[in-house]
C-alpha cells in the first residue's frame, strides 16, 4: 500500500468512523499533443501520469451521500433524491456529478444505495494535469464496482465527461477521462474523439533516455469559466460557417477557402484545430517510424499554434517553453486547456538539471513566481479493489 492509499484509508476512517469497502485510484494526465481537438471530434494523444487520486468508498443502507476530502474542511451531504446538477457546487460537484451522470448510463438512482467517500490526491490542482478527471475516473470506477453496473472503461470516460459538462459546467471533451482510464506504462492513448476508438501506442521514452519535465507555472486556470468556452464557441461557429459537422471534417487543403469565408479571429481558431489534428497524426507516425527523439519539432509547432492562432498561452508558459528549448529540451509546449497551468519539455535525461536551472533562473529574472518542476512518466490507468474483510457494517 502506498503512502497516499494509506492516508486516504485513514482519512475515511477519521471522517466516517469505519473502514472503507475498498480503495480506487486514477491518474492525472499529460496531453503530449492534440489540444482543444477533442471537442472538435478530432485526435488527441495523452498519457496517464504517475501521480494519482485515491478514493476510499463504502456503501450506506439509506439514500444519504457524504463526500469528504483532504482538501476541504467540511463533508458535503445530500440525499440521492436531491442529486441534480443544480444542487452541486464547488469541488464536490466532481464526485457527486459522477454519481448523477451514472444515471444516464444504467444506474437506477431511485434504488441504488447511498455511500460515503473520502478523496485524497497527489495530482496538482490547476496545473493542466487534469486533477478533475482523476477524481471523476476514480469515483466512476468505484461506483461502477459498488453498484454492480458492469460498465466498460470507454463508457466510464463518457460518464466523467458528462459530469464535467453538466454538473461542473466545464465544456470539455472526453480526452482527459479516456487517458485516466485507459493509460498504460510508457505508452500514450491515441484517441479518435469522433468514434472513440482508442489505441495504446508505446512512447519509448525510457529506452531513449528521455524524460518529460512538467513546468507548472503556478498560474491557475479554470475550464468552467472564460476563455475555454469562448474558444469552443469559435470552433462551432467556424464549423457552421464552413458547412461541416465539426472541424474534424476540415483538411489543411481547405484552409484557403476558410480564410475567405471567416473573419480573422475565427479563421485562426479553425487553423489551429486543423493543423493540430495533423500534428497528432504526424506524432503517432513519427513515434512508430523514427522514435521519440524525432517528435520535438511537432511539439514546438503545437505551442506556436496555441500561442498565436488559438491564443491560450500566457507569458509564463511562453517563457518556460522558450527557455527549456534553449537549454536543451528537444521539444516543448504548453499542455492542457490554457490560460495558465503547465508546460511540458521532452528532455534528454542527462540535461534535466540544466533545463531546470535555466527555467528557474528565467522565472526569477522575470519576477514571476517560482515554477514547480517535476518529471512525470506514463503510468497505468485507473484501478481499484474491494477489501471487504476490513469493512465495518454499512452506515445508515
């Protein structure tokens, strides 16, 4: 048992005065490439990281739901009869939203039991590493088990997306939950967001002595407000003007016509999505044919597109990317929804100290808050188990 699992079990016992039925966990994710393409029916290429969220959960005999966590002082309580998006607020909307969303995928919320859940996490919040999807995926896996729903992992990803869209109010796609549920060690998930076909592609970072350095700028962002929704609206407007179902149906060869039909801002939003889809395909092909050391230019081009066409970067992200590249990273880009969060730098292992030092010094000279830098490795997706021998009788 890991330290995080132990602390989660102890947190549950402290809050609810009994042992949990079991522990379930799910990782955060890094999107290697393919930003904002998911809700445009496009391609993405994320991987699950080796930082996880753990939930301890046990059923009750009544209809009450109680949710607590290491990052909130008070437990949230409500009845399953009150479980609608309008009643969900703050951090608890993520786990409670999953319980509500399962009602659209086979759970009869009129008859299922209530439950108690305690959540602890080592996935940084607001860094673009999808701490939200880690919570949603872990809770979805736990309730799928405890309620005996028998849903497969692609379906649980759809549950998490519905929770985020409706209960949280963030208009995100399905990428984050798919990575968290489907990830594998030293591999990424090549996901077609239209068909939901997913293929696990080996990254080969370990054999190539490459590490992915996360540079968390500490500029926090939120998908539920502001620019994210605006960008999605621009993409939908562009697709409508071009007469297609989604921007997935626009090829690079169509961009000349798009430039004639669209205003400059909408055109640049469209151009990012179209070229980013192609960069995902090129990255997968390059990994297969030439290896991970050759994908750097694609990461660089992705950042330029997000900075200039989609306009979702911030000065701290740009500085992190530019400094990491000058210091020896083979490619770097911002990752996540933008407007803050983290950059990634694919770096030869031997040069990690040089890149870290250069970035820290650049931030100091710019008088920015010191970034949090750490290496992530591609890890396994969500997992969990019951431990009924340790459980006390159900509450309620």
